[in-house]
C-alpha cells in the first residue's frame, strides 16, 4: 500500500534542461526502493518521457506553468504522480506500430509506449483543470 | 552544461556518428542537425556508435526512427553498434531490434555495409 501523502514532492518549471535532474532524482529514489540499477534507470526514463510530453504537448513549449512531481514509496513498489495544467493529454489507445511510424517518417510516438512497457500501470486523468499522470512500478521478486 | 555531444567521421561511403553522454529532449536538436547534415551530404550508409552513450530517451530514438525510411529508399541504412546493455535494452523494449541491425562494434557494422554492397 502506498501512503496517502508523498514521501517527496517537488515543483519544477516546464524546461527540458531540468529533465536530467529529474532522471537522476528518480533513479536515486528507485534505488532506495530496492530496484536494481537497470530497473531504476528504466523508471527514470518513464518519468522523463511523461515530463517531456507535458512540456511539448500540454504546455506546448511555453516557459510558464508548473509541474509537480510526487513520489510515494511502498515496501514493494514506487508510485509517481505528475500534476500539471495546460492541454489535457490524449495518449494513444492503440498499441504503437513501429513499422508504421517509420513508414510515416515520424519522430514521435514512442514515449507513451515506453512508459507503458516500463511501468506496471500508467493512467492519465483530468480533474478541475489539473491533469495527472500516475505511474506505478512494483518491485517483483526475482 | 553540455551533457551530450555528437561527432561524425566519414570512412569511404559510410558515415559514423559518435553519440556521447545523456541524450534527451533537451539535446536532441544537436543530434538531428548532425543527422540532417550527414544525409544532406549524400551519406545514406550510417552507423550510430553508442559506445559513450549513457542514456537515450524517445526523443533521440525518434531521430533514428524518423530518417530510416529516407536512407533505405536511397539504398542506405542506419546500423547501431557498441551500445551498453542498458541502452540496448531500451531499443529492444520498443522493437527496434526487429528492424535495425545492432552490431558488436564499428568494424562489424562496416563489414555489414560491405556485404550488402558486394551483393548488390
């Protein structure tokens, strides 16, 4: 069970230069939560992808608009919530078709798929003008 | 702070792009610029050497994806080599290993291009 209140929360502006800092922080927290380095790196990548999408699609490159990150630790898992304003995300419902993306010469379309393949759950919601991306990763026993 | 860099080297008709550091959405323009310059110079046989690449997000993978069709249409290809296990796993996770060749080292990637040229 995850606690009601986050173990750690931070607010950042929507700037891509902060992505690496968020990746390092997430990796560190995942490692503290007993994820191995490879899993920790992947969880950090999922957070990078989620925040990149917020900056590009919800805030559309605008410098204003906060992004709140909340980390919740459980004995066997990590929950991350990303809260933001702007355009509500509309993640693709269908599974990504890599061959089609290549044929279409697309450079985007991989981020949400990576998040889904890395994390156990990825859920988007919007309530009272606040968008939320909630992701959970369980630390499965070997 | 500069945490990503890309350099290129031409050997015969093959261009090798050396990616170094942390490649995310913040640094992706630098990579795309080098890719566009390479293809613009008529180089369509491209090796991405990731020996010093510590991290890649979908932004960087998108560049490798977005230009593949164009270089293959022109008789070339994009091959990847010398990736760390962690970076390779990310490509594998979304199916790049079904579409791209991942080689142990640059020499092997060069050989693969020569094999294709010899058969053509």
